[in-house]
C-alpha cells in the first residue's frame, strides 16, 4: 500500500482499462492512469492527483523528512499565497476532497459498469 491506496488493485484496474503501466509507478500515477482510462481528461486527472501529491509532500517536509531550508520555503510560500496556514490547509483540503470525490465516483462507476 502507498498513501492508503492498494497498488496491486490500482495496477490491475489501470491495465484492465487499457492503460500501459510501469512496475515502478506509485499509487498517484496509477490513479491518474485509471482516471484517464475511464475517460477523464488527462489534465483533469493530473490536477486531481496534484492536490494529493501536494498534501503528501507537505506532510513529508513538515514532519522532518526534509531539509529545514525547504520547510522554511514552504512556510513562507503558504503565508504569502494564502495569508495563513489555516487558509492554506483549507485550500488543500478542499482540493483533496474534490480529487477523492472524482476518484471514487469515476472508479466506482467503472467497477459497476464492469460488473453489469
């Protein structure tokens, strides 16, 4: 599992949707491919997964997995762009919510169509 997503299932789903996958791809890339395979536009799929990547990257850096200078840069960017960490969090949460809604709706409807 990666970020709570089951890689094996995502790989199988992307392949079943006619997408070529590489063994080294992680969950987020596989989700993109699944979305594209169900007819979601490539730019929309990338934008949806981008919010999940942003959240993961922030978590990694802010939890001490990154260099302190990078942490300071991200903090400064958040304050400059959003005014506060709370506003930044609300923006990311809203985008992640929309991404998860798209992922669930798209993949769920595709599974239902496959079962019919």
